[in-house]
C-alpha cells in the first residue's frame, strides 16, 4: 500500500496573508536560525558517480520563512515546502518541525 504524503494547506503569514504551498517538499537540518522570520536549511542529496560507481554527498542551503509562533533552533530537522517568492532569496516555508 502506498504511503500518502501529508497535505499542507491554510498556512498564514504573520501579517495575516494566506500562503499557498505548492511544488517541492523536502526535509533538512537547520543551520542558522538567527533571523527573525527566516531560517537557513541544509539538505543532503546523494550524487551518483558513474565512473567509480559510488555515491558522493552533495549539500545545498535554502532560505525558508518561519512563523513567529514556531520555536526553531539550530540542529532541528524540519520539513519545508515551496511557495511563492517572499523575498529575494526566500521561496520556501517551514511547515513542520520534526525534532
């Protein structure tokens, strides 16, 4: 039986605007939570190298919006979803804090 992915709807920003979530959903580790409304998330992607027939680690950092109600600190594992561009480098929103 297929496992269903949760649907995240009804996310509201701090100023009261609705935020529609669409596109990619990924899990990552919070690297920096110093800003008031944004966090920096690092995600790891396995990269297959055909010449050596092995996997290498590839990381990418993504800026994501967080609500003021969410308590997020460095080292937490979070789920982020794609949304409309909120700022120049912010196009993701934190929808769930796993740990």
